[in-house]
C-alpha cells in the first residue's frame, strides 16, 4: 500500500516554502505534489521517499496531516494512453475523487496517482484489463 501525506495549510505567504524546506533539511525526497485551495486553507498532498519519517517530522513541527492510501498506475507515455485508462475506470463505475501525476516516469511510462471512492473496485477494473498497480519499491518509496 502506498500512502500520501495530506497536510492542511494556512493560506499565507511562505507556508509551502517552509514545508519543503523542512523536508529538504531532513533528507526527505518528494516524488509528487498537488495543492488544492479554498479561501481559508489549502491541502497539500505529497508522496515522499520515506512517508513515516516525513509524517513524524511534519507532526513534530506542528503540522496537521493525514495519511491517505492511493493507487498509482503506470500509463504508457504516448497519445491517448491516459484517455484510454480513464475510460476503463469510468466504464468500470469507479468514481475518481482526485488524481495527479508524479514528478518523473520510467520505462517509457508516466505515473498517475488516483484517490477513488472505491479502491477495491478500481483494483478489480485494473486487474480485469491487465493493468498493474505500481509498487512502492518501483518508485523507491519506503
């Protein structure tokens, strides 16, 4: 299972820089980042190379966070590949809550991070279509 870290951020200048600086100072390597905002706060979603350690460091520094299981799928780096995957997911009746991509792909693939309403249903759709979920080891995550 791969967990992302979801942090609640105040909407103020420099907060994102503080978080990334804290992680960098502690040797944590970010692999993906996504930010959603409202008028009052933001939600920073990150994948890092050492989730447990990063979560501990962030909590020790007063950050509010949750660990959320996500599914990562390798998509061929070619036209229409993402569209085909999304069609399979839709046809399988899976509701995508949100998605974002990793910083870099490998082996001719781009990697997409999915948070879905029913992860078992997504796993079934992927399995039925011969699509493997990406493992933590493949991404160099702990």
